[in-house]
């Protein structure tokens, strides 16, 4: 109910703006020719909450119909890519909501509408959109813009300026490598205990060697599986180096790791805030999303003289071989127009609005975990380095690309295998190289078996469903924060 009130308040603001525009010579929508468009989205309610209500209020001449992709249910052995294309062919939506992979495939097959003509005709402003977002989208479609995304998700490296100054450590900088970040963290003292203990980097919740190594590898653009050929490469030299880097960092004593077995928190909210190592001033750095900014504001309001005061952000660690890309940044959703749309003009009216300046301004205060693609509406009242969140571009390939081509249960079973092998490292019974070699053999056997099961399974025999077909896997895999999901 409270969320509904917020949406209503935003809607009223948009309506007032529309009325004001009319009074100053804006278009009279009542005289506009009526049109109708179909929009492909996860579900109708979610669409109207996020996009449709505002658009419909300002453009009553456009009738919206939502075709929900929730009907494309995952089944073992089912070709989801084919099922999605069949859905589009049957429903014939004008506006398509696509993941990066789907966008790239459809653009390559000539199934999307080139937006250049509309952009030039309407003099649509692309300058205000984060360059990395546009570059990433164009990169997926041979340099041609077939789609736009109104928002993105990103992380940055937060750092406590006061702790750096106190211990004489130089501030972190944009585009550091993981090695540079961990060396910086190691410059903080590792002695002391309890309230006197300070850590260079908050590594995350329940972080262990396997998790930290996987996050480092992902940020370096490594992948341990080829979903198309069904081949594992977890024992490559690059992966061994990533886990060696993680192992040295954990053994250095400079990383703060929360205990996943610590149980629930029963104290006050103020104690909860202070319990965060970064907010409480016990960790000098942490990799987080804009969620951390909200937590810091809460702490500064409630804790008064306690907690972090002086902080800033730089980009997350990058791969030195591709310093302008990051696995910690992702496009939430790409909207495109079907090349065969009978109403491309109406579809563009919708696309141009939700990716335009007015929509970004009106919705920028709604905290949905992401950022508006239009940079000037990313709040920066205190003059911090907010460009750290958008100066990089999303990585065009990551560890979880085409994950839907793999058997549904593979990742869960492979994770269990991995924990077993890495327990041997923790117990001192095996080395990292030996554990990865063993995991390569056992993991490949598991993948082959699960793939054969999936190939012989009849569609409809497996219960449950996979994530929505148009969702990028970034939220589950590209995050470089070490966190137990």
C-alpha cells in the first residue's frame, strides 16, 4: 500500500507537469490520433508500476497492451531461446524487453528496428546517457543502435578517508587491479582485537577461498565453462592464479569476513548499522552498490557522532587487459522494437519516453536498486566521485553467459563438488592446483551426465521454473562483492 502511494505521488507529479506543458503551448493530446501497441514484459502489474502508469497518463492517445513472458515456463530439455522466439512470433509485440544475449541474437538476425531514423528525426538526446551503456548496447549489435535501456546496475569501491589518513595509506584510485586493491588493503595494521581491530577490506558475508577466487576470476573475464561445447576449464593457469591471489589475501589477515553462522541480529537498529564493518569504521574499504549509500545516510542520521563520516568511491577492480569494462556493471533491461512491427511510430513514442529526460527526472528518486541511465539524474549532492558507478561499461561477456543452455541442476551440484574440493585446501590436505585439477575431472563428468539427462528428458517432466527469460544473469553472477547468495 505504501509503495502504491509513492507511485501515485509520482504519477500526480507527472500529470501536473503535463498540464503545465499544455498551458504553455504543449501538444493537446486529445486531438492526437489514437494508436495501440503491444509491449513484451515480465508481467502486466510490474510493467504499469515501473513504466506504464506514467506513460499512459501523459500519452492517452496510445493504448497499451502487455503480453507477459511469464507464460514461457522453463522445462528440462526445452529450448528456451526457441520458445521465446515462438512467443514473439505468436504474440507479435511491438516493443520487446530483451536480455543482452537475446538482443544480440535478434539484432544479428535482422529482427529489430534500427532506431537511427527516429533518433535523428526527433533529435533524441543521446548525449545525456552514460557512454558505457550506449557503447555496450551497440557492441552487441555491430555498432547499430536497435535498443535502449533506461537504467543500469553497478557497484563501486567505497573507502573511508579518515582511516586512510589515520594510517598514512594513500587513497585508492579508479581502475585498480585486484592485486593493487589487495596490496592497499594489506597496508592497514593486522594486530589488535575487538573494537581496536581495523581491516583493509570488507570481503563480504561468509567469504571463503572459493567465493573470493570466483569473484576475482569473474572480474578478470574468466569463465570456467563453455555452455555451447559443454566443456569445463576450471583448472586453467588463469583460474589457478585467481585462487592463489585470493588465498594470499585471506591469509594476510587484512580482510574482514562476516561469520555466516552468527545467527540473526536481535539488537537495536543503531547497533545493526554499527555492526557493519565499513559503516562502523572497522573496515577501510568495501565493494558495494548504491544500497551502501542509503545505509551510510541512515547511520549518519541515527548515530550522530558514531560511524563513518568522510568517505568517497572509486571504480571496482578491473582487468588490466580491458580497463574500461566491469563485470560489476550491468544493463537492467534493453527495450527494442520488432522489425515487423505494424506500429513502429507508436512503439518509438514509448521507447523515447521511458529513455528520455523527463522520465529519468520523475523516477530518479524511486530507489529500485539501480541508477538512471541519464547521468545528470544520479544524485551527487556532496560532490563525490559518482562517475565511479558509470565510467566503466558492462563486460560484453561474463561467467554466466548462456547459463540457460546448461542443465538446470548443474550449478547447484557443481557448487557442492567445489565446496568439497576446497575443504581439502582448508584442511591442508591438498593444494589449490590439485583441487582444481580434481574439480575439473569430477565437474566434467557431472556436466556430461546432467547434459545427457536433459537431452533425454521430456519437456514438462521437471517441476519448477527458471528465472524470467529476459533477465540478465548479472545480479546473480557478475557482482564482485563476495557474498553468499
